[in-house]
């Protein structure tokens, strides 16, 4: 486990990495959809690899900022969670 970080530059870096990985996953999924099922096995492995990396970065982000404040709202049986 990495020690806790409170450095804002590191938090910004982790946020940027996670956003970039999400974009890459979306792009890869769209490409897979367009190409069809021909290369689905290879593309799925790449997507899973990106998802695993995203999970690791998000875990580091949570560990780096343990005092995140969240606001939970409920409206018509729908729960919304916002990062404040």
C-alpha cells in the first residue's frame, strides 16, 4: 500500500490519469462496436487491462484523499452522490 498523500499536485495527477483512462476505455469500446466481433477477444483483453489500471488509479485517489466529502440526495427513489 502506498502511504497517504495530501499533495494537491498528486491528486490532480491521479484525477487526470483516471479521466484519461475512462476516455481510452470509451474509445476502445466504440472501436470494438464498429469493427464488430472479429477482433473481440483481443479488444476485450485490452479493455479489461484498461479497466484494471483505472481501478488501481481510483484506489490510489481514494487513499490519497481520505477526507473526501460527498453529498447524497434522493429524489423519486433515485440516489445521487456528488463529490463536493
